[in-house]
């Protein structure tokens, strides 16, 4: 399947993200985007990213645009720098997906591109003719320090004093920056599982083997929590002191409360606990462009609205300037992982904090290797036929309602929720569930995926 725009950027197999294709998309992006003569670029740690970065730079040079390489940094760090310099940016990352895939994430001088921008980029694509300059662009190593300053300027220096925090480093591009921020705020970071080989970590669907490893690390050390990031470090992973993973949509709600937000924009897949916590909530399709559009709609009606957004993967977006006793935190309308991690650590002990929240818990997993056309056909059949739904999910009881905002989301009379959607980034079917307990939500997901895989054969 050729590279295409999904829920967050252009994604595809590394073998299909050729130098020419990366250069063509970059040239198309800059031909429809004000740039002032400068493009910022950065990349994650997967093996193919540096070559893709050179190809992106070649596409920009073809238009006479100066390219600045901000290095191997977190996606939100690059986005923040683009806002500071009022320059567009391209992040080379496949996020949480395996290393045989990669992608380009585009930012205008004002933030993450919209779905309309994606359409304009595709329309501006033209064949590549002539030579291609694949040399390394000029490097600027100061970007990451400004990203770190964003958090040390908002949280008090001793905000996390006394905490010992395991940092599952794996191959996350923001691993060293995260530990530096934790130290600056008084915590003691303890490095875990650092890898020189790229490891795809999906913070929304943490596999059983990783959960076991997190629990073993927690049992083997006096840790208050374990934290981690996905490959490009815009999605957080947080556990309590036992190594139990806390879902991203709960971390998002805790972060919204910590910042004093009054309105939340979040995809339809996120925990409905947020409404029960008293936030005015807007539901969207899945993907940061939809969340950003929802935030912008609210701000258009009320520029002073204390609005934030987050996804079920925990990536958090700030739509207003938050104020603390120590400083301010300006808006950043792209997924960020560090902010929700710091807000969650401010709520330690997390197990006790979780006990105070409304009893709504979520779980998520995926059926990997399922071709997109198969997933789409399954969703179409289930959407059209109540009999098909009852046959595949006979234990869920009577239906109370269906939401087709993004995939198929079924609410049952019991209050339990099952949500299915084809992934926008890979050949897999995503499955989400919500119930009164984490155990029940996990049970729903496991049973649903088993029945679906049996059904599709």
C-alpha cells in the first residue's frame, strides 16, 4: 500500500518512502505553505529516519528554501520551535509503529497541518525531474534545551522532590530530555530498558510482555511510578508504583484538572469519565487534526476559553495559557507527552488518586496483520446488520446506541462500550472497550478480538 496520510501525518513502508517521494511531498508542502525561506526538520531514532530527513531537505532546497536540522528530538519540541521561529517544520517519524515503516509529519508556521492542508499537499504533487541534493542540512542543537525550559519554567524546581521514577527509555527519541526534566524538578530518574535497536512502543495498546516487564521492574525497585514515551515522544506511558499501566485517557483527564481547564476536546474513543468529572466535553474523530479542529472551534467562539485536548493514547494538547505559582505554560496545539507525565507524577500515589475518580475504565488492543480492506468490510457489515453484531458479540447484551463518528462504537444497555475501527497507519484493526473496571474492559477487548479473528478466518 502506497504511503498515505493517516490519523497523524504521511505514513508508509520504508521501502516505499523513497528519496524521491519524500522530496516530492516536501516540495508540495512548501509550495502551498508560507515559509519565509526556512524549513525546520528533525527525526526520531529509527534506522531509516536520517536518510528520509536528507530527502526532505532535498525537496526544500529544490525551492531555494534554507533547511535547519534540529536533530533527534521529540516531535513536540520541533513543533514548539516552529512556533517560536514562525517557520514550517517536518518531523521524520513513524511514531509507535514498527521500524519497517516511517513517515513525515508536517507543521505550518502556526502549527500542525489540517485535513484541508493534506488535500492541498496531495494536489500540489508533481513528478521529480533533475538532480537531488542529499547532503546533511545545517545543524542547530539548541532546540531541545528550549523544550526542556518549557516545563522547568512552569513547574516549581522541587515539584517532584522525593520521587523515584523509573524511565523506560527503550528507543524513544525524547528519553534523555525526559530524565533531564525529572531531575530538574527534584525527582530521581532511574533508567530502564535502554536500547540501541528501535522498539515500537504503542502507549495505547501496551502488549502483555511489556506489561509483565513493567511489573517486574516495579517489584524489583522502590519506584513511585514508571514513565515512558513512544518513538517520537509525543505519547506518554505512565504506571503506578506496582507497574500497572494507567490508560492515556485517564492521564489526560488528570492533566486537564491539574491545569485548571474547564473544556476538553477528545476523540470518541476516550473514556466517558471526563464528562462525569464535570468538564464541558466535545467529541471528535480519532487523530490529532480532529482534536485541534475542535479546540479551534471553541476558541473561535471564546478566545479566553480554558480548553485542552487529549487522545486515548495520552498525547495532550493545550489550547490556553496555563498559569502556576511558578510560571506560565503557553498553548501548544500538537500532542505532547512530557506535560501529562509531569501532571500525573504530581498526583502520586497514583493508585490512591485513581480510586477517587469515577468508576469508568478503558482498555485497548489491536488485531495485527489484518488487511485494511478486511477491517473495512467487517465494519461495514457490522454497521449495517444488528444480526451480525449479535452473532459476533453474543455476550454483550442489548444495544443502547451506536456512534459512527470514527468506526463503529456500540453502547450497550449495561453501560459497557465496544469500539472498532481500522487503523489509519497500519494493517490492523483497533479495538477499544469501556466498563466499570479495568479487568472487565480488558475482558471485553480480548473476547471481541478473538471472535473477530475467528469470524474473518
